């Protein structure tokens, strides 16, 4: 069951896409080892954008992404854009492994089940993608939430910068020397629950975000391929190498397939970022900021308090602080993720099937 199969079902006489690679066709050991290497590179490239988003989300003043980046570079240097990266990278590898396993297994099983239930191929593809994205996000959050809590606290811990306690009164006052030091101090202060602060909001943010993304990706990819088909038919050029002898069947090469996948992923990432941005802002504040002092120390803030403070600071628009970096991050991440992921699956195909 695959999106490519769905596209062929809709326009069998117009477009022929390369066959998709499903879970059973993969060499699992190669898949996980190569996946760790490839996605580590992707994470390193996009990490500074995540730092900018996080700093903007916890700030009580509205600052542009460019001004935030300039202040970080001026006061902390390039290292300021990579605070917490080591911790994030260490957590990304097992989280990605969980994510990819849940994604492929769910997509394969749900895809087969929906087709057997009589759903049309395009509908079955969209359902399978959405359910797979949902289950993959929920599985990965078991690892990602504590990693997020630690790495985000390191992200906002800048020396003499615009995001210190003068701007954010309730930011955690602890100073951390490393990810391991942060892990110990959070565990000592708040117990195991401290590492999973914002877990519920993480599920509420990332589970629907992934479901929306994968469903949107399925739809946008079909729309883009439909546009390609119309364009080439209008050219009415029988000598074009992308067409068969009858001139009525578009056969895209590998570069075209990758370009369409990347464009579709970017579009789906933008849609998902816009829909789930308020949830992400609330989640970040829950994980990074402390609540009010009740005489026995600061207690974790509630979702209601967090929303109330955001609206007080800048109205409902405050929930969209950091939208620019998050939109860019999710679009770039989606594009690089899907193209890297498809490359990974091709490289990990069992030799007797390659």
C-alpha cells in the first residue's frame, strides 16, 4: 500500500511513478544505521532555527527572528545557536528509530486493512498516512519529551542576552553546565515528572501535527502530480523523453520524483505549522518556565495559567510568536526529511530486491 500506487490508480493512463518501498522490503540493520547518520546531519543543519523559535516563544517582548539571531551571535557567538545540541542529538537517534518503525509498520498494516475494507485507493492512502503519523509521533514522544525539556532549558540559558530572566521572570533559575547536569538537577528538583513536563501538550501538539502533515503530504503530492500531468499534456510534444510512444503517459525520472516529494513536503509542513503553532508555544512554555511561588517553591505552571499569561502579554497573537522560524523549520525539515527518508529507503532495500 503506497501513495505512488494511489496516484497510479487515479491516472493509470497518464502517469507512472516508481514503485514504493514498504517495510518488508527493507534491510532493517542498514535502515537504522544509515538513518541515524543521515538524520543527524539534518538535525545539525536545522537546529539553529529551533533555538530561534524557542527563544522567541518564551520572550515577553516581540522580537523578529533576525534581531534574535543577531543578539545571540553578538553575545554568545555561534555556540549560542547550538546550545543543547548534544543532548538533542543523543535523543534524536533512538526517537527517530522509534518514529520510523512505528510509521512504516502502521502505514503498511493500516493501508492493507483500509483497502480490504473497500476504501478507494486514494482515501486508503490518506488514512494510512494520517494514522501512521499519529502513532509514530506518540511513540517518539516517549523519548523526545525529556530530551526537549533538557535541550530547551539549555537553549534559553544564554549569558547576558536578550532572553535572560530580566525579560522572562519565571524562566528556570538553575544554571546547567551540560545536558547530564540538567538531567540530574531536574530529576532532583522535580522528580521523574519533571522530565516529562508538558508531555500531554507534546502529544496534543505533535500527534495531530504529524497526522495533519502526513495526510496533507498525501493530498498535496497528488495535486502536484496532477499539475505536472496537465502541464505536459498541454505541451503536446510527442518527442519529450518523459512520455511513452503514444505520448499520453508521463514517466518521471528520479530527479522529478524527488523534486515533487520535496515541494509536497514543504507545502504540508507549512499547513501543519500554521494549524498547530499555538499548541507548540504553550508546550514550550510549560517545559521551560516555572509557575508562581506558592511559599514552598515554584510549582509547574498549568495550561490555563500559560494561556492566560500569553494573552496578557500580547493578545492571542502571542500564541503565534516564533511562527516564522517554526514555519521555516517545519517546511525545511519536512523537505529534507522526506527526501532523506526516501533516499534512506532506497539505500536500505534488500539486495535481492534492489
